[in-house]
């Protein structure tokens, strides 16, 4: 009986005890957790990119990609160089045929593209070849051309047979300089497989009623972009090394905050992509260590990056660790550098709306964070 009365008294006192624990800082019976605020309350802040975001161009080598590109698409232009293996032959060459076994073309408007092949007259190296390396003596006077349709996937071109001793040497001590692939300058970018893919390009020599085949042993594509800064766009591009820089002021988040999630959202203008993106395009976001950079000397930690692919006209990068480091004071907030994942091996690009675009398309940084419990004085 006495036990039942005691239980009833405790039940009646429970609301009073709870009030004392949660409202009175000097409560002697309360648990510490009941004297704290911010328990389980996550906050959400959205930041807009600073108005000084920009993009710029760097220099890359494109000698180890799965594809070769040559031709022109919008503001982008590319050339490809190919060197062939050695081959011992005897007798006069009756004909010389170059075969591309896998070809894809990109156009802003559907049409044809004219492939231009030139015999090279000087030596080259895929690691050091640049867009401006060509001079008057690099390319011979003789060229051959072939116009292909956008539907063509296999192309055969008959080359001047007098090129045979230039393109196919008998010993490795006298290697050939190879050929240069370009187009006639009109709209049309050609993609074909490189030596990384295997024997997808072949040079056939017809000698004394027999056929001998030789394959590329070295290739590279070089590219350039005439794109100029657009105040409403940021550009990230492989091959031409177009990169962008973004900065967000997250100073309003307290240093004691724990960052749960932070997402950089980029809206894509697909009309300015090149060539038209048919497959996944992957963007890397690097943590900038110094905002006072030049194009050739960018201070960043290549081990600290976020990665995301184009999805539904957006790229969303998880930059939680970046924001946590900035807000806690572990690292100075110098911004984020955006670049293409395959910058040195591919040729493709995306354009993002910048901080000066309309409010729906501007880059944004969504941050979800919690604060540590604080006394409820």
C-alpha cells in the first residue's frame, strides 16, 4: 500500500521536476542534457558565389587518351599527329591507303566534314607538342583530302604513293615523321580511336600484288579554344584546359559548427557544351590554397578534391570536408577550382551559369550544420 502511494507521489512530481531541470540553471536534480539547447536541431544555409568567379585557360599534353580528335567544333579546334611503325619492303609501291576503322563526327549543324592529311617534315614528341609548334617547314606542300558524312563510321583514304618511304621506314634508326590530320576549317570535329585502343587505324601498302599493313606506334592530339570570357558563364573543358574558380563566403557559420553536408550546385548550359555531350562528363573540384594565382602556377592540393558527373543538367559536388575546414579555421577559404577529370586525355567541355546569371541558375552552396549544445541561461 505504501509503495503504491509513493509511486503516485512521484508521478505527480514528475512535471515539476522536469521544469526545474530544464529551466533552472542551478537545479540540483536535473541532468546536464536537460539544461542545454540546440539538441538535434540541424540548420540550413544557402550561399551564392562571389561575383569575381571566372574561368581561364591552362596548357596540357594530350598524348595518352583513348581517342584522337581533329577538326573544329564551335570555338574549339584540334589537330592529330600519327607516327607509324617500321616495315621492311621491297619493290615499288602501287598504292597507299589509310583506314580509320572507327570514326565519329560532331557537328553544330548536321553535314559533312573534309578530312585533310599532310605528310610531316619534322620530328615531334607527344609530351612537348603544342598548338603553336608548327612552322612553314613542318608540313609538306602535298596534302590529300576526303569528305565524309556524319553517318560514316569507317573511312578509307588513298594517299599519294610517293609518301610511302616517308611514312614507313625500314629501320627504327630512321623513324618516320608521320602525318598530320586536320579538316578544312568548317564545322565538324572527327573522333577516332588512338593506339591506346589497339589497331583501329591501319596503313595499307600494295606492293607487287601483295598487301602489307602497318599500324601507328605514336599519336597525339593538340587542341585550342578561341572562347573568350562570358560574364554569364563558367567553363570547364578537357583538352583545352579551361578551368573555373568559385568562391563562397561562409563566414556566418560559427567556428564551432559541425558540418553535416555541403553541396556545390552548378547549373549547366548544354547549348554551349562541346562536342555535344553524349556520355558522362566528370568534373573535379579542387581546394585552392592561394587565391592569388597565375595560370601556370596554381596552388592547390591535388589530393583534396570532390568529383561528380553531369546529371539532369546539373553537377552537384559534395564539398563537406572543404566547408568544415574553412569554418573551423583549419584552412583559409581561398575558393574552389573546377576542372575536367580527363583534362589531359579527352576533348569535351561544359559551360555553367555564373554568379551573374539569373537567380535560378547561379552556382550555390547548400550547407547543413549543427551547433554544439549551449547552456540555457
